[in-house]
């Protein structure tokens, strides 16, 4: 069915933390199969699986050593085939995670490539000579490019006396997309998975493949030794490559694609997602997720700014209006790289349920395809662990660089930032019930369970009609029932209000007004129009909501008014 993804809701599963079926402390494919009924009852249409391929797990699967086999603790190819079969039997499609900007350094291609300068696989990766040598005869990297995981984007290989490029960790060498054979092998691999029955792709760092092949320094700020530049995402051939990927793979199937596109603006998103461009169906933007990073800080995401709601609203307004009738938005608050939204911009204390519902409603009633990250539907929260409890390479590399080397943050300051923004906030085991390890496993999990699992778990939510779970179930259903949600336009209300996020959707004679309070304050608002013809579609307070032009909005309250 054309554009099925426009009325779909995607549920993102981080397999390592979803359900452990064989009690080794690691989530697995059979655990996901066990929970497909749960997902079917929630009403999700598509599952996005984070990488399940063979991997040494340096970056939890984003370092792939074999694209044609499953990471053994997750299961086997037969388990994957059964997961596809069982999902399809329930009317649920499955997207795989495509990680082809880089492989693991344990991939056979890289093992060969690093053997010698004239190895047939040498040109599968990006090798460059040292720019020179310092006084201690230490080789100097070819340029000042920085890794997203701290330090230089170049790693010296003693054996062949050259550097190789890695925009992420040194265990994730970048593939050379200029090499036609590399691209051919990637497309063949993708078609192999599509032939198995995979329904689409979440494309990791989809806009980083094309490099600035002159490999010149990027402009740097004072004291900035390594630069992570937006020019990473503006390589000269990126659109050619994505169009080629569409021609060689996507165009042959009725599939859904979403590209993770760091640095991309709303205007550029049209070039990635306009149907006529024949590239991707939608992209993940990072712009709204960077609102609470102090601008221009040398400590990047770890320098946290307070949420500026007017700025957040303007970002959403820009993406809604720019892509309207031109492209398509993905809609997300959470994923495996982001902290839990109810802790980040809601209230994970006394107003946890109300604020989680408010956040969900504001997101899901906009135009685009919503992505629910596992645990979001039951209001899972951030965790506060000690440094040694964390597993994430991004956290540990940043600690070494920021606290131990640059000393631009103290241990306590950095730990406070990890508790607020660390990726492992999203990666703690799913909280199924209040039994040991939250019902995730009877073995010690690979990452500690969030201690709040006794209070926050799926079993408890499914027993309570007013739970966040059933709120999400209703939002998912409304998307299928109400054309205004998928087709309507978007107009922001009260743009400068620092507490209230409100907007109007219009579709033919239909109107939808959504009002959310992003604060613990009680506020008064004035709504224009003849409100007595509106019905209350959703509200997160039990008390009767009297609809008039002057409305009192309670702490973390959200309501949606509809006129047919
Ligand atoms: O993330 C790409 C990316 O930009 C992130 O590294 C982001 O900058 C960072 O996580 C913000 O904290 C993708 C995957 O989603 C991520 O899990 C992988 O680590 C990364 O690519 C490398 O494959
Ligand atoms: Ca397991």
C-alpha cells in the first residue's frame, strides 16, 4: 500500500535490553518474539530493530563484523526468520538498522585492508599518510577532523604506517564510499535481507557516507584541537549515493526508510524526503534534540542548557511547515541515543504520568510518523548510576577526554551531565513487571535495571485503565481514524509562551486544537474561536474540562479539542 508509513506508528526495540529469553542477562530475538502480542495490543504497525548483526559490541552493535549473521547472544538467522514470520502474522512490519558508514575493525574487509598497502581490500577504507611527525617521532594525523566519540577521527596503523579514518570509535573504521565495489556489496547485502522479508530500514548516519575527499582541516575555534564539522554531512556525492541506494534496493520493494541525518536542516530534509527525489521516505532530525545543549560549548552535549520552550516550539513549527506537502517528518522524543523524555523535559516525580501523557500527545498529534522507543509507552525514566555502572563507549570516552585530559568538567559535573543526557538512560532493561530484574531476565542483566521498576512496569500499566500505556494505545488508534492527524496543516499558537505548547491542525472543515503545559505551574490561556462546537478528544486530568475562550491549564495538563 502506497505510503503505508504515513498512518503507521513505529516501535523501536533495543534488542539487548528488551527481553532475555534464555537468561544469560542479554536480550535476544526469541525474547522479542515472546512479546509480539504486547506490541500488537499496543497497536504499533512497524518495529525498528537496533542492529542485531554479528558484532564485537564496541558500540553495542553499531560496529558490525558480519552483515550476514546474527550476534550469537541475540540468536540465529532462523530466529530472525521466525521473528519476521511472527511479526508479519500479526500485521507488524520489521525495519532493520543499516550501519554502513563504517564496519567493525573485526570485519574481514578491514582485517584484510590493514594487512598491506596493496591488499585488494585496502581501498575499502580510508587510509592517509601522516601529515608529519612531532618531536617524539609520533605521527601527526592528516587533518583536524574529530570523532563523535572524542579525540581524533584518525587512528595510526603501525603495520602499514598510515592513518585510517573513523568518524566514530577507532573500532569503527569508515568505509570508502568512493569505491564502487564497496557500494555494490552494500546493496547486495541489503537485497539479501529484503529477500528474507525485511520491510524497511533505519539508516544509521545516512548523510555521512560522502567525505570531503580533499581531507583539508575544518575551521576550528580557539583551543579546539579536533573539529566535528557539519560538513561531515555535506559531502559532494551524498545525494547521488542515496539515490543509487534507492534505485538498487528500495525501489524494488514496498518498503519504508528513515535516515538518521545529523546536522540536517528542514530545508535540506526536503531534498532527502521529497517523493520525486527518490531517496528516503523520512529522516530523523537532531535539531529539537539539541535545544538543551549549551551552544558552542567545547563539552558538546554534556554542557546542558535549560529547556527553552519557545525555541523548541519554533523548531517543530519550522519542520512541520517546511515539509508540509513537500516531504515527511519522523516524530520522536526518545531513542537509544537520547535520555528518557519524561525525565528530560517532563516531570519524572509527582507528575510523571501526566507529563508523559502530555509529551506523547503533543508529539503524536503533529504531522509525521511517530517513533515510540521501548519503555516510553510506560513512562520509563532516567537512571543515576556510578561511572563504572555505565556500558556506553560515548560516556567513557567523553569522561576520559573532558574530565581526565582537558579537565573542563569535574567528575561530579560530568556525572550530573551523564545522569541527564547519557545514552544508557535509554538502554536499561525494559521493565516488564515488579519481579526480580523487572521480569527482563532471571540472570544479572548486562546493564543494571533502573531501581524504579517496582513502581514503573508494563504489567502495572496494563492493569490500570488510566495508564500511559493505554494513552499511547489511544493515540496510535486515533492516527488511523482521523485524517486530520496525518493530512492536516500545522499552526503554532502562543509561540512566545514559555510554558504552553499549543497548536491548531486544519483539514478541510475539521479543526484540532492541542494544548500542553510543559510546566508545573497553573496557567491561564485565551483561545480564539467558537469553542462550544468543539468536543474534548483527549485530556489527562479526570476533572471536567470546561471549554471556554478563557481556560485554566493545570500543571502538565494536556487536552485536545476537535471539531468535525
Ligand atoms: O548515531 C549517530 C550520531 O550522530 C550519534 O553518535 C550522536 O551524535 C550521539 O549518539 C549523540 O549522543 C548513530 C547511532 O544511533 C549511534 O547509536 C551509534 O553510536 C553511531 O551512529 C555510530 O554508528
Ligand atoms: Ca538472552
